[in-house]
């Protein structure tokens, strides 16, 4: 690849927000699997991994969640500005915090897309991938997003996916369609 080809590559951050077990991580990896064979550089900033390293020690208070989201937003923008498609399956429950990440991208002239993975809490709690809904119901944990902690739904996301009403492949295709529409893939 020549230098000019490298410089032509447009990066972006695609933030997948939604409740625990909504399907954010599943969809991010499915989309990554569609993009990589096309030659795109893709990074998935997985919430769990970030909390193990970049955000080690942070909990789930509003303040800690905001700090976590701003750190991820900072790293995502850096990568996206260098031509990487950055997929971020992170709850980010507060609108103000998500907007701050969007503003950071706008200020730097870096593409940013907000996607709401809108699986309802009833479906998420049935899936309960990590057993958190059961633990909350049993009184073992408190402050679970969407149950006894806030989740502020995006009012006007770039895309809202009713992930429970379609297959993983269909949702990933919708995401790819959005990227194509915006000239990012
Ligand atoms: N109290 C509470 N509320 C919400 N989520 C909780 C909680 N405790 C642990 N977890 C698990 O932490 C995973 C990562 O959360 P995030 O970093 O995405 O959350 S946040 O944006 O900082 O709010 C998140 O991962 P996902 O299930 O992939 O969304 C949860 O499984
Ligand atoms: N249509 C769908 N879209 C996304 N995930 C789905 C769908 N149907 C079932 N699932 C399952 O739901 C679970 C979602 O878990 P995960 O992707 O870890 O959610 P999150 O990252 O939002 O916590 C996975 O086990 C996935 O296989």
C-alpha cells in the first residue's frame, strides 16, 4: 500500500450503546468480521477488557461510568483519527456523557456514529449472559443498568437496532449499510 492510499483511509468510531446482554459485543464482533476481509483496520474496544486495564479500579457509580466512557472515547478518537474503524460495545448509560464523546470527535473532525442496540430489558434479563439480572433479583448486587440504575435511551441515534427482532447477521448487515451510506466502508 502506498502512503497516499494509507492517508485515504477514513476511520470512525461506532459506539454501540444498550443494556447488559442487549447484544452489543456480539454485534461488534460480527461487524468486525464483515469489515476485516474488505481490508479495513478494525478495533473492538470491549467494555470488559477496558475495565480490566485502562479503567481498572473503576466501579459503576455515575462518576466512574462517566470516567470510563470518557477514557474510551478518548482512545477511540485517537484510533479513528488514524484510519481505524473503532467499534465500542459499551453501555454508556448517560446521554450527557455520550454527547461529550460525540463533541470530542466533532472537534477533531473525526466521524462518530451512535447506535442504539435497543433490546428490551425483558429480553436482556432472559438472556442474562453474565448472570447479573439474576444477582440483582436475588439482592446480591445493586445498581444494575436498566433495572435499578438509569439508562438514558438515545433520542436520535444514527441507527436504532431492534436486535431482538432480527438475526445477528441482519443487524450486522444494517450496521454495515450505515457505514456504507456514510462513506465509511
Ligand atoms: N451494575 C452494573 N451495571 C451495568 N453493568 C454491569 C454492572 N456490574 C457489572 N456490569 C458489567 O460490566 C460490563 C461493562 O460495563 P461498561 O463498561 O460497558 O459500562 S459503563 O458504560 O461504564 O456503564 C457490562 O458488560 P455488558 O454486559 O457487555 O454490557 C456488565 O456486564
Ligand atoms: N438477535 C440477536 N442479536 C444479538 N445478540 C443475540 C441475538 N439473539 C441472541 N443473542 C445472544 O444474546 C447475547 C448477547 O450478549 P452480548 O453480546 O455479550 O451482550 P452485551 O455486550 O450487550 O452485554 C449473546 O449470547 C448472543 O448470542
